[in-house]
């Protein structure tokens, strides 16, 4: 007896059609176009998530550079000074401290200057 796959095939297609919802023109209702569109969209979403991380790191570095220059020191000397002083804080937290807690940040700059 032959097995029929109509139910499974329809479920699979419905799932992909749902992902293509909101796409332009026939990219949301023609099967071949839907497959291409969803594949492309998921690819862009993946690379976008990676780009987002790089954008945030750039933002943190810009904020740190501005805050450190107010204290009369360039960014690269600040980071190398923290490394020499064995201060292990990532750029995200350093930028957060620079924006919200100025007194602590000044102490970190002094630590970097001494090192």
C-alpha cells in the first residue's frame, strides 16, 4: 500500500508560507518564489545578528574614547593600562560605567595611568 504525504506536505508548506507573510508581490503566495524569499530572508537575519554585535562593540568603543579623552588620555593607552593593571572588565561594562558612574570611571582612568 502506498503512503500518502499530503498532510505532511501541506503542513511543511504552511510553515514556510507563514515565514514569507508580509513579503512583496508573489513572494508571499507562489511556492517557488516563497522558498527563495524565505531562504534569503533567513540568511539576511543570520548575518544581521552578527553585524549587530559588531555595531554595539563599535558604539561602546566610541563612548569609551569620548569619556577617556575628557580625562586627558587616549583610548588605546587606557585599554593597555587596564590590561597591565590586570583589570578585567569588558568594553560593554566600561562604557556603562563611563555613562552612569563618573566617579568610578575616573578611578579606573587613574589605575590605567599608573600602570
